[in-house]
C-alpha cells in the first residue's frame, strides 16, 4: 500500500511539473496604464476566458504543451490577438498593448460571467459621459437618483430600487475599498458623504443592485457602489470653472513621477487639489465652499508585489435655506427661494489614509492586505418644524460628532483547475472600528446653544469574514456561491443620563448565490438570490428589544443581458426584496421610531444604443412597488419611496468634440402611508459640450435647460410657523436649481 502511494505521488508530481501557464498584462499603448476588466480568451482544446484585474493582469493555469491563441478585448480599444507556443513546464509571460478607439457596441462580448451584467454598462457610460461633480459620479449608477437639500454641503439623499435610502442607509458606498457610510451618525444611519472625492481622480465605478456579493456587508440591501481612484495619471491637468450664482472651481492634478518606463510603469505618484465656492441661487446666500487635497502612490515593489498608499483631506462649510413649507409660499410670507430660518447650515471635514499591499504568492494565490484610517467631524444646524415645540425661540437643532474610523481588509484570491473546470475562489477577513468621543443633539437658537437633547459617546466594532467561489462549468454556465458572517458590537455611554448607557453584540450570516448562463452568443441569462442587512444605530441596538439590531434583507433577481442587431445592448431584471422590521433612530429629534417590515417588487431596464459611429443613446427605466407588509391596504405606502424613475440621453464622440443631452425623471410618489400627501415628480434636462484644441479643453455645462420650477427634496413634515397657533402637516421642500450655466477651461500637459 505504501509503495502504491509513493508511486501515485510521483505520478502526480510529474503531471504538475508538466503543466504550464500563461500570464500577462494588458495596458494602453500610449500611456502603458493597466486596463482593468479586459476580456481575455484562450483558444485551444481548452477554451477558457478570464478578465484582467485592477493591475491589468491575467493568468491561465494548468495548461498542457501546445499552440494557444489569445484574444484580448476591452471596450473603447482595438482588439488584439497573439499566438503562443507553450512547452512543457513553461511559464509564459507577455505584455499586450491595446490602441484606443471609439466605443463600439458591436464589439461587446457576451459571456457566462458576472462581469457582463453591469461592467459593460459602466464602461460605456464612463467613456461617454462627462464627469464634473460627485453628483455626476453617483448618477453613473443606473436607477440611482439623488437630491440635495442643505446648501450643497450635506450628503446627497439617495433613491434606489424603491428605497428612499436617506443618506445611505440601504446602499453600501466605498472608495478604494474604504467604507464611506458612517454607522450611528449624528444625522442618520449610513450617512455617506462623497464630497471628499475629487471627481477627476476616479478611474471607474463598480456597482451592483441587490445583496449578492459576499465581499460587501453592512448597508448592502438595495445595492452597493464602489469607487476606484486612478493608480496612474495619464497627463497633468489644470482646470478652471466659472458659473452662474457666483460659482467658481479650480483643480490641479500633477504627476510627481513624470518619467515612466516605456514598457511597464514601475512607480506612479500624483497629487490632486480642488477648491470650490458658490453663493447659490437662494435669497439667503449659501456661501458653500469646499477644499480637497488627494495624493496617491502606486508602485511595483517586486515582480509579484504591488504597494498603494493614498492620503486625502477635505473640509467644507455652508449656509442653508432649509426645507420650506408650501403654505408659506402660498400666503406670500416668503418666495420659493426664501427661508423661514436663515441660520441653518453646517461644516464638516474628513481626512483619510489608506495602505494596500497586493502579493502574488504563486500557487497560494493573490494576497491583498489593506489598512485604512479616517478622522471625521460634522456639525449641522437645521430647523424642520420652526416653532412647533418652542413657540418663543424656535426649534432649531444642532447635530454634531467627532469620530475616528479604522480598519483592515484581507483577502486571498486564487484560481484552480478541477477536472478541466476553472474554480475561482476569494476568501476574506475584515474589521471596522468606529470611536465617537462626542456625539449629540442640542436645541439652539440661531446656532447659539440652549440645551442638550442627546449627548454621549459611541463605540461600534464590526468583525467579518467571507468566502466566495465561482465554478465555470463550461463556456456557457458559471455558478457562484458565497457566505458572509458579520459580528457587530455596540456600546453607548450617555453623558446626560447613566441609565441610557448600555452595550450589546449580535452576529448575522448572509448566504449568496448567482447563476450565469450564456444562452446564445448574444444572450446571457442570470439569476441571483441572497441575504443582506443594514445595521441599526447604536443608540437603538444597545437596547434589548424584540427587534433585531441587524434587520435582514432577502432579495432575488432574474435578469438578462442581450445584444440586439449588434447596435443595442440591453439589461432587464425582475427583482424582489423583503426587509425585516426594525427600529430607526431619528437623529432630528433623538427618538426611536418603529418601522414595520417592507416588501418591494420591481423591474429595471437599461438600454445602450449606438445610432451612428459617433452618436449614442441610452435609457434607464426603473419601476418599483414598495409596501409595508403589516399595514392595511391603501394605508401601507412607504413614504417617499420612488415608484418610477428614468434617465437617458444622447452622447456625441467625434474627433475633438464631445457632447451630451440628458434627462432625468422622477415620478410622483406617496409622502405618507395613506397617499393623502403627495411628493410631486419632475422632468429636467441638462447638456454638456466639450471641445479640445491642442492642449486646451473647453467645456460648457447647462443644468435645467428649460428653467423649470421643480422640487428637489420633499418631506411630509409637521411644523408650525410663528404666526400659527397649531401645527400643520404638509409638503416641505427644497427647490431645485434654476437654469444654471457653467464654463470651463482645462490645460493638459
């Protein structure tokens, strides 16, 4: 028996030694910058496909000797082919350069892989649509709507898949794998302020709808949005913008290591800085100003090791006109752009540091270790109810906090060949800790302190792990399964009342499943199912109620990606989501507000159509039916949840010209549970034109082309004006921008 095992081991070693591999890197021909998500097909008796990683790398393992044919394709680049003669036990390495060309929808390749579903749409949009603001970045996500209602400085209100996400409660947002959402935030759970991101530094956006990725945890219910900043700066840039309402912006982006290896960039470092100011279109000047600085280094430490480090700092302050009641405009006490309490506004700052080390450890796989640290402060002065609670001094509140966020992410990714089938695995471990030394809610008058409502300190820790595996059964079928576990520990200490101090821990298991099937060369079908969650505020979670601190979401998608007549790419998905009952901490009044379970069903449709070689059309339509499950019919509407949204437009890319004409539509929706108060919808059109002459890029941006009156953010609020004796519940809103025109000039060198 022992002799048999020895012989078997020797034979196995001989087989492994005889196996070969093909490794490579795909880069742009002009700048040698790596291309992520390039499609790589290996043709032989073993027909395999893969996609390049963030470093542009790909690998095919366990190959017998023979002749192989490589096809490399990426949207917006000319495809290339390569022939490789592979000997036994040979490791072949190659660098493949792709020439940039126009975006060609006929060149889209449908495969039985998850990358097709949203990466293709992402790539088309990012290459065709101009990006000038963080709002533009968020609007890159099909079906994601945003609203601003606090002088420009507060995080945007988000809407997605029948959710009024507030400022991020049900959408997980990250930048370079660092979480953006703030747990147990002074203003609202999951608060995701992206103003610290300089838009021009973003390289690509990865998004998903539903909760089907095991690598994403807290707040991933309706979806997740992941921003990745550039590792390499293709050119230096100085930009100036000037717009209506005394709006100014300056941007500088400079390479710190300008000389690059002509075959492969070994090191890259750049710095970017942005300064912004606008007086605003309200009668009460907003004086919104923002300053950002961002620096990043990326280097090849050795053949198999990459190191990335970035630091950033951001600060802003603003005044706000607040949400105005419709009756105050009707009776003439204020105009549409007036204010009841002109002392609203705030300031915020965030500084980040991220270190990331990626190592290719041979047969073990690719190991990634990341550490992040954030220092954050927030002050917000708001008055939603005016004189309802304090008829003499008013109801203005001050929400504030100072926190430190630290954490790490570690993962091990590898590919295996089992019985001729490729298995891709990824396992990970992560931690996030939030320490908030001072968080509170105070009653103020014209920003002057009157009394505390809530005041305390918070500690929240999240330790998590996940495992994910994809089995490529054939060129037509891929199975993916994942499992994630999160354990959260909550601790709250009140500085006003010792009886309010408590601590609690809770864990949650989230399984995921995805199936991708290539029905024909032009049709992919997929189905996804999984569990997700969003954590509740610590000030809710520490109390042992019959409600979960980690309300669970259950979601299912059934979708298809289709290429029609080589000119139209279409994604359609039917979806369902159930969200467990929960308690919600309402930061605006310091109370615990119970909310029942909800059910949402809907359909998402995305279309990308190439009318001419230089003319493109796109449209996203999103329908949803959100309802409470524990309320009677006709009284079970989810307030402010969108039921129909749509965006779309035309884009031109030809020679030195680029332009776009876009619309966004949000349908009317219930503002309360019985639909007796209605939040009105709107249809707005924007346009952008850019022209490049030598090293100069000129641009004009126009928002609200037809100067329509529209309500950007709307709430059904009970309030009382100084002249009133009883409160009134009705729509309070922030008016949307007037016709806005902005010009820009960019110097590239």
